[in-house]
C-alpha cells in the first residue's frame, strides 16, 4: 500500500510521540575493532541490547570473507 507524504508524516509523528512517552528515545553506541587485513567486528549497543557482526571484504579484495562488505551494510541500513 502506497501512502502519501502527509500520511507518512502523521505516522512518523505518532511513532516518535509514542517512543518519547515510553522513554525509548536515546543514543546507541557502536564499537569497531580491527582484527586483520580488512576484517572488523562491530558491536552495536542500545539500552540493554547488544548486537555483534563482522564487516569484511571478499578475498579478491583483500578480505577474509567473514561478513558483508561495508557498502552492503550501508545499503541494508538505508532500506530499513
């Protein structure tokens, strides 16, 4: 279902108001550790939650294939 800009503004306004009332607004923290070559481990912390993942490049680009490449994460984040 497609929505118009005014509808999206209203949905966003309501969502932010609910999060603000529930005190769910805050900052997150991202720690990055470089291991070797082009391999990095990222830890995202928000409240009491923590998510770890690898950022890497394919072997043909000098990486170790431990995780997605940086552009892959960027595009996934932009889509979500």
